């Protein structure tokens, strides 16, 4: 059926088709803004959207648009202003595609006006404000050098402990496209195990890379968007380092050496490492620093930072007034526990695919500020390894669990923080507007910060100054330290407050609670009297006309009862009276009747009309002049951006810790009574201590079924390696996640859902839960498991915790046993390495009888009336049966099939590996096999060569299968 669309025309259709043709080389999602219609999605992009969201599809050809498909017509979907935010989020966050917006200009042509991607979404913040409330997106350029001399080039090393002959150099440069650029060189294994963890800590969402199969595999596994750079990167290694250094400095900073020094000073004040790693690059050799410079150049070209700093190249300001464009940082990984985004997803710490599923983040996120929610995400990505900082956070959480007259301290803190303005966002706006020299809308945010510092900040300080009733000296010291930080920043903010008072009129309607909206909009902000002489004159005219209008109205209201003064934008100030007053109104010669309705009469006078016009002129002139002055005012406040960043960081830290206290108190909400089980402060120690959790419960499960219904377990790592067996659905995976949750919770500074918890600091957490296949890479379930285990083994470090579910699955029992045993032996040889490995191979724990570092445990279950009852509790020892047939029966498998299965089992010789003597080093077999997989992934081995390597490994393991 043909639809009537006024905007549809052959000319517009032709322009759109031409633009699509001209941009066909772009892989991005294309959005077209037609002012007369709305936002249009055209062609193949429509079909892409239909797969993940509901859209209305029309078919367009020439002047006609139909809602039924017709030959040679183009699919089109139309989105209004209310729908565009959802569309932008869908493209960037769900589809993980780049997005380009083309706008129709007066001449009918379309011009690209906005570009964005998952790692650089900032161009669409205006259309989609909710993007600003999500975690910071970071874009990176990554290059892996498999042939470099490790010892001479490394800036930042890994903690894997692998020999240099088995290592590669990884060059990472990254930017949040707003305030920070960073870069480092790190040492990694050929499987890039440590890179996976660093991608997580840096919050990298998108990367440009030089073609590298192993690197692509890591990015796919971690769910990152990436594009492959051309070979021009390698050729660009031959460059003039002095010119490259100058170019980077020009792009990162405003012109002048003084501005460069200013940037370093700002970086130091923000506690950032301030070394530029490209200084001293050589002309004669491709050194590590030279490669890093090339990576920087590639990063700058990918994110087009030149456009951000173009204004600086023609700067006429004195150097002393320059504001550094970007802070430079070298990320430090030694102070945090390493784990990957895949590990976080496996443990249900975060869910990057869905915002509705229960995760540890959703449970902990009882923050009341946007900054606090983002800070919590950063903490979860990078748990601490510093005992001092962990204890400090625990002290604050414990203190906030205390009571005062008005209730728990954490409730008071959260109530006060609800009015906390977005400090960091305001700081970013100050820097952005100061650089661009444009008008801003930051006045209201500056005043919000002033009011918060004036009215609320002192109350927060008071909460942390009452430390008389604390439980320990340690807690008292930590609370005093926090109160001191708050007070120090308050003193630094005095200059900011004084500048606010000198700049703005504190009697502005925006700052008043009870505003007479007849003569002022509640959002109006005036500059302080005396700030500008011309503004003062206009403000006086405005006040004079307001008084004249009010006086004229009062004179009329004495004779005409029931009338009231109103403001209509198209008419100015007029008077409205009830119909009963019509006779008095019409009898006056100075009144001009504007409307005569059944219930009222509306009128004005010549004097009132003139006053109204004069007031409108004064009002427009005042705010026009004020708008011209806004860039100058913003530049006056720009030097405070670093202070606002630090205030925001400290308040977001307090918000997170108050959220931890709220959750640790035993409830998730005022109306949510599913969790009434108080959490415990863990006793955290340095690495190498005993990990012991008493009555440990899974917090995600507790939030779903309730604390009382969730079964707790006691886990004791007196033996460093626990081999867990048990029936399917017996709680093994839940137990693994519970342990991972407790480690992460303890090391971010939260209490844990246990009765008692002794936790030594872990420096590496490696998780493998629920491995499936990976058809896109040609991996079967077993091959994918071997790749995952290879990553885990190659990244083992001092103080690692390994959690693996269903070890040895995906192949025969004999092969699975052999490989699993080799993995366990490797873990026993790693100092301070703890592991809980679940397996369906009941012979595996038995083969380690007498080995003190390995202990068999199992999940309890029992048969009741021929029905399997799962108890979800862990106990020492080896399980006698996994009850697979009983579970099959409870799931409805026909009885005759189960009877046949029992008969076959009774006739089949039982394999036992308890007395098997292992002559072969299974670790080396495993590493050889995974090395072959990596070589195949890089294109070094063919499929036939990989198959031959696989068969050789099976032959070496075959003796295990012949046991008994």
C-alpha cells in the first residue's frame, strides 16, 4: 500500500543513493538526517537492525514509499528524536559497529557530520546522553613483535615468569579520546595471556592492529571490536624520530615548551606517571621506543585527534594561559590483580551482553552517583594487590556500618551524596570548552558544585570526623586519613568558591528555591553585579522595567477585581480578568482588549505594552552579551579542572565504599528481603598464606533465591590443589564462582558473604568455566579447551588462583585423564599457586593419593526413594558415582534406555588409573600440542601438520589408556 510522505522525492532518493555509493567502502553503519523526515536508515543496514530490535520497514523508490516490498525498491526505516538514542546505543553497544551520521544541507547534498565507534563514541554524546553514563570507552593501537630483543626494549614487564626466549614484545598505545593518552611496552607469552588481562584493566573496547592471528584470537575471545591495519605500519618504522616526536608533542599539547612543562605538572598532580617513552629514539635501528612512536602515530591517525587540537596550532594566547590538551600516562599493572574480560564474564562479575542479568556488579552497584557507578566498574576490572590499600578500604566499610542517631552511617553518606554533581564531567567540559573557545552550558554545573561544596560537603566531613567509637586503631587511622583528604581538598577549593562568588550573582533564580516565575525563569543565571559595566546597565534596565510592569498592574488591579498578570511569549505581559469584570474593563479608555472569551477577558495598556517590550529588549540584550562572555568565564575556571577531577574521584570512592557497607549490612534494598545475611570482613594477608572460606555463599545466587535458601560451603586450601568431583547440577560451577567472587570482593575492599574468611592476596585469577566450541576459528570443544588451558598455564605467576570447570572434557576418558594429570602436576610445581579444578574423571583424584599438595573433594548427594537428592555441600574425599543415570531418569529419559545403559556399563571393563605410573612428562606433551595450535593459528602449520601433531600427542598419552 502506497503511503503519503511529503518529504519523499526522486531528488532526495537520488542524493541518498549517491551518498551510499560514495561511502560503500566504509564498513560503518550509516544514519541520514533529513530535517523534513527524521533520521533514516537505508538498505542493508535496515536488515541488520531487524535482527536485534523491532523496526518498521518501508520500501522507497523515487517519489513513492510503500509498506509492502516492491521490485527494485530500497528498504528504509524512519526514526524520530525520541527513538534515536536507542538506535545509537544499539549500533555502538550491541552491534559493535562504527556509526556515521550524514546530514542534509541546504543544497540537498549529504555531508558526514558525526562519526563514532565502540571505542570512540563521544561524537554521539549529544544525541545519546546515556552513553556518558556507561563505562569509559578506550581505543587502542596494538602491535605484537614476535622477533624483538626483549631485554633491550621493555618498558613495562609482565609477571608471568616466562623465559625471554619464549616471550614477545607487545606495544600498546591507547586513548579515551577525551583527556588521556597512554602507552607502554610489555613482555608477554606467545599466547598473549597477559595482554588479555591488560585489555580488561584499560577498558579497551576497540583496537586497530597489524595483522596477527594470535592477537586477533585474543581480541575475539575478549569480545573486542578490531580493525586490521595495512603493512604501511611496518614500512613507517623507517622515519625521522625527531619529526615524529615533534608531531606527537604538537598534537598532545598546545604549542610552546611552557605548555609542555605545564602538561607534565598537571600529570603529576593527577598522580600519573609522566615519562614520554619516545625520547631518545635512534635513526639507525628499529628500537622498542621507535616502534612505540610508530604506534602513537597510528593511534593518532585512527582516532583523528588532530581535529581536537587543530585550534592550538594557531594559538595566540600567552604560554602561561595554555591548558594542556591531554594527560599522558604509562599504565602500571603491578598494583592490581590480573584477570580478563572473559574471566569476568565467566564469573558473572559483569555481563557485557545484557544489562538485565544478575551479576556481581549489579548486586554491588548501590551507588547514588554516576561517578560512583563508573568507579565501581574500574575497581572490579582491577582488584588491588596492595595490602595497605585493601585494609584502608575495609576500614572505611567497617566504619560506615556503624550507627548514629539518624541511622547507619552508610545511609547518611548515601543520602548526602544523592545531591553530588558530576565533578569529572564538569572538569571535562571545562577543558573542552577552554580548548575550543566556544560558549558553553557549564554555568549550571559550576553552580551545582559550588552549592554542594557550600551546603553538603561539610556534612560529609563531619561523618568521618566522629571516630571515637571505632573498633580498632587501624580503622581510626584510616578514617582520619580520609577525613584529612576531604579537608585538604576543601581548602584547595576555597579559591574556586571565591571565584564563583566574584563571577555569579548568588541571588540568581537558579540558586533560589522559591522563585517568582512571573519575572524570572527558574534556570536563569546572572553574573555578579560589578563583573561587567555593560551587563550592570542592562540588569538595571531589566529590574526597572520589572518594577514598572508590576506597578502598572497594581494600579489596574485596584479597580478591576480578580485580575492577574500573566506572561505570553508572543504578547509579552498582559492582564487576564474574569468575565464578570468585562464592564469595568471596557469602560476604561486606556485599555486595549486582546481577547474576549466566555469565561475571561484578556487586555493590556499602552504603558504596559511599552514596558513589556522594553523589558524583552533588555532581557535579550543582557543574555546575548553574557553569552559572548561565556568562553572567557569558562577559561577562568579551566585551571580548576584538575581539582574537580580529584574531588570527583574521592567522592566516587566514598560512594563505592558506602555501597559496599550497604550491601554488607545484609540487605539489597528497602523492599528486598532476599538477603538478610550479613557479610564478613575478610582477614586479608600477603601472598602465600592460607585461603580459607567458612560458609561461603554465592552472592548472585543469594540475590535470586534468598540467603536462607542458598547453601554455604567451607573451602580450605591447606592442600593447594583441590580436585572436585560430583554429580551434574550438583553445585560445582556455583562453588567455583563463589570462590572467585570472594577473591574479587576482598581485593576491591568489600566484605565477603562468608562467616569467616582468610584470604591471601592473589596476583592472578585464571578462570575457565563452560568452554564450548569456537567454529569461527575451526576449534572443537577439546581444541578450544586446550587453547584456554594453554593461556592459563602460560600466564601462571606467583600467587595465582586457577578455577577450572570440567577439566579434561571433550575427548576420551583416557586422553582427558592424561592431559588433566599433566595440568595438575604443572600447577603443583608453581609456587603459591592455588587451584580448584572440577572434573568428571573420578580416577583423576585417586591418582594423586599420597600427594600432600593435592586433595580430592566432592559435592554431596544421596538417593532418597530411588530419587537423587543434591545437597550442594562440599565434602572431603572422592565421589563413588556421578549419578549420571539417576539424573537422566529425573529428566525423563525412558526407563528401557536406562536399563540398557546399566547393562552395558556392567559388561564394560572398568578403567582405573590409580596404580598407573606416569613415565611421560604430560606437561610437555600439552605444551607441544597447544604450541602446534598456536602455530596453526598463525598460519605456520597446515591442517595436515596440525593433525599429525595431534596424533603424536595422542600416541604419547596412549599408555595411560592401556592401564589395567
